[in-house]
C-alpha cells in the first residue's frame, strides 16, 4: 500500500556506530518510522547507553545499546552473537561505524592505513557475513531484508585532503556493496549504500565547527541535517527502496554531481 511505503513498523534494525553523528541520525529515523527495536553499537559504553535511552524516550520503539568494539573480527562475531541470541530475525543492518586518518604521503603510517581499512572495509564484510542467517530469516520476496553500507562522497571523487586510506576504504566499500548485492539478492537481501557529504559529526569537524563556511562550497547552500540522512536511510530500508539494489546514493547537497556538472559546463 502506498500509505505504508516508508513504514518500518515492527522491524528490527542494527546500526553500528549508532551513538552519535550519522549513525544516531539513522537510528532516530528508523524509530520515527515505526521500527520496533533498533540496536546501536559504539566502543564507549557511556555514550552508547545515553543515546539508547534518549532515543527510547523520544519514540514508541526501543533503542538498545550494545557497546562493542567491532574493529576486529572477534568484535564483529561477538556483536553478531549478541544479536542472534536476542533476535531470530534481523530486518535491517546498517554498517556505519568508521574512522579516518590524515597524513602527508611521505609520512602516512601503516598503522593509519590498517586501522581505517579494518573498520571501514573489513568489519562491514565480516559483520554482514556473521549476520547473514538472521538477515535471510527475515527476508522474503514480499519484504526483503536490507543491508545499508555508509560510504562517503570521498569514495566517489578525490578529496584534496590527504586521507589516503579513508578515501580508498570508501571506494572499496562502494564496490563491495555492488558485489554483495549481486550475491545476496538471490536470498531477498537487498544491499545498498549511502555516500554522505557534509554532516556535522565528530569525524567531520569542519561541518560541525564551521558549518557556514563549508555550506558556501555546497551547491545546495547548506550542510546536511538529521532529516536528510534519516530520509535516505528510511527510503532504502523501507518498501520504497525494495527495488534499489547495489546502488550508492550520494546525499551531499550536490557536491559530487551538481558541482562537477557546473564546473564542466563553465
């Protein structure tokens, strides 16, 4: 029914890195659209539990904190085990947890490369692998399960900042999304990605601390809001996005495509 096109009524979701920033925006959006339970993860127990309480108090559904570090395979498997022990089915998985590292080319350390690649590429793959059973259990042709990977516009174009492993990791995640989508659609599990632009967060301090200055470089004239990110995630997670498979949606106010088009035309 068209009236239920964006409803997530009764669904169970997991959002990694959900205690703040883009993850928190998505968790709030899912609850506002009727999700029954949204699990969120973070490395730090205090912020994770505080966000879970805040979101539970603000919505009809429940937000549940699972403070686990998923930067390792062991952490991914531990989180998957917690979900499987609590839920026979998982309708939505959002692989949002991520990190960045910046350094000049000649000084970029191996530790900065490995830290970023492990969390931004390795963890989404192995967490999805570990949760494949409850995702498949929730999935049907009439109501597919969803995996949404949070990439970045830095995986679509070259950011002048020297964040080599971050940009490479997000490009890798975009292609991994396509590869996983081709495999899992056969089981009615739809895999997609979102490539955010400027959203205020601890990772994007420029958007957080210098929003007006940054907005001047965005074709839309502003940075992203909770509604912008939640709207894109709700679309992909709901019936509205069931036929969108393997695609990465740029949610960036036109930075990648509108600006590039204007520069070419100019």
